[in-house]
C-alpha cells in the first residue's frame, strides 16, 4: 500500500468553498472511481490556515494512475469543478507526495 499526501493551499478566504466541494461533490466522485481516502485535515497551527491536507490510499502507482486519470477526465467532475469556481479560483496551488509506510508503521 502507498499513500498520496495532497496539500491544497487555498486562495485567501476560499477554504470553506473547497471543503464544501469535497463534501458535496468530490467524495461522491471518488467513490464512483474507486478512490479511497485515508483522512482529511485543516491546519490549526502552521504555515497557513488556508490549507487542506488529505491522504489517499493506493495499492500501487498503476492503480493511482488509472483511477486518478479516470476521475480527472470525468465530464461530471469537470462540470462540477467549473461550477464550484464560478465565483473565482478556490485553490492557489497543490503539492503532492507519495509515501510508503516503514516496517514499524502502524499503517501498512
């Protein structure tokens, strides 16, 4: 199992719009495409309180490529994302890392 950590830095004041999009659209679309989330966090103390961080669980990079590309190209997702950004951009930038559990990790 590998984990993808994604950090979305929002345009100032737009974090609530991003959270709403995940709650009302994105998670449903992920379920449709078999994408498994392992947790979501907002930043309480840190560099920016405009960040949303989450983990996705993948069996391998091949699964990630197949499922993520299908999600990103889904016309329903493209339309929903555009609608959510009708009042302006939500995300200023995205960073992602792929993580592999250590032998002593409680998560495998």
